[in-house]
């Protein structure tokens, strides 16, 4: 671990607290939405479309981010971490596409 992290490990409390607040907010919003029937088919279709666009944008962002990482850090840990995230990103896309395709075949 880096010396900066070891000297300031309490800095992790911010992201952890934000994650907890995010989960609580999500659960409250979900409960209110179910009571008001906000999560119908149109909502699901719109959500799927913007998630797909977000996925496409992240594909480009990962690719572009490689260049500054190589230029400023060289082939180091951050490069391999970014590469692993990119590979994981693509593997999950492949796995979910196979899963959805198989699920749709069951309906037909």
C-alpha cells in the first residue's frame, strides 16, 4: 500500500458513508415507487435503453483513458487495473447478452 494511504486511511470513510446513504436512498425510493406503481413496462424499457447507452459510452471512456494512464504512469499497476476493468466490462456484456438471448428463446 502507498504511504499516502497509510497516513490517511480515514479518507475511505467518505466513499463508505456515501455508499450507505446511496443504498438507503435507493431502498426508500424503490418502496415509494412500488406504492405508486411507477415501475411499469415503459419505465423498464426506458431504463434498459439508457443503461445500454451508458454502457456504450463507458466502452469509449475506458479506451480513451488508457492513453493518459500510459503517458503519465507508464505500464504500471494503474494500466493493468484499467485493463482488467475493461476486460471485466466486456465479459459481463457478453455473459448478459447470452443470458438474455437464452431467456428470450424460452419465451418463443
